C-alpha cells in the first residue's frame, strides 16, 4: 500500500471512530485514548495527523464539505446544487447536531465558512455570467460575504426545522431569494461596460 493511501486510511479510521463516539457522548467528553483504541492506532499516530480532537473534527467536516462542493460545482443550475446541499444536511443531520451542541453555532459556522464561501462564489460567478456585468473586487467581496451570511441563516433554519415549508417549497423560496438578491446586488454595484473594471470571473 502506498504511503498516501495508508495516510488516508488512517485518517478515515480516526474519523469513523470520532463519528461513532459522538453518537454516544458530547465532544468534550471524548478522549484521544478512546479514539485510538477504536481506530486501532497509537497515540503518536493520532498526533502526527491532528493537533487535537477538534482538529480531527475539522478534517471530518472539511472532507464531507469538499465532496459536496465538488458535486455542486458539477451542476450548472441553482436547483440541483441546492438539492445536493439539503441532501447532505439531511444525511449528516445527527453529526451536525452533535457538532453544534458540542462547540456551538459560531464554531460550526467558522468551520463551514470555507465551504460556504465556495458555494457563494460559485453562485456569484453564475450571476455575473447571467447579468453580463463587470464588478470591482472590493464590491464583489462584500456581496459574496452577504451571500455567505444569507446562505448560512437559510440553511440553519432548515437544519433546525424552524420553518413550516416542505422541502420543495423551501428550495423554491431560497432559489427565488438568492437569485433576486444576487442579481439585484450585481446590477446595482456592477458595470455593464466591461472595460471599467478588470475582473476575472474564471
């Protein structure tokens, strides 16, 4: 077995051990000792790959999020991408609840920020293509940050089941909201004369 394959297998074993442990207790009650016993690795191996249990948790979330982002980027429309996001939330609802209960909403948002940023940037690029505007880096960054915040709040509502919409209704609401807000923002702050701003959307 190649070294890279061995490394990934070891990380996967530790990730599986963590997910299993989180089904039984809060994150702050889990010890490295029980994880390495479940994964059948030694303590030195654990700390070779991760600084602590929270580092392992971030790797687990990043791994799942990267899978989702790849699926999203392979889609060419909002509805399929959003369906992928909601499928992932439903699949990992228990894990996400454990994370939220253990480290809080703020930490969960921080861990997911990079993935939300990729999703928002992807949506912005589609919006730029559809509106045909050019926009400065500064204004694009602000609009992207606002979209990240909106996406997070909407997903949190769905995740916590604090809305009465059925899934299909919720998807249509988000699609209309995001398309309207992104389009409005780009048209307001963008410039149809592409020579005014040199922005590369690739």
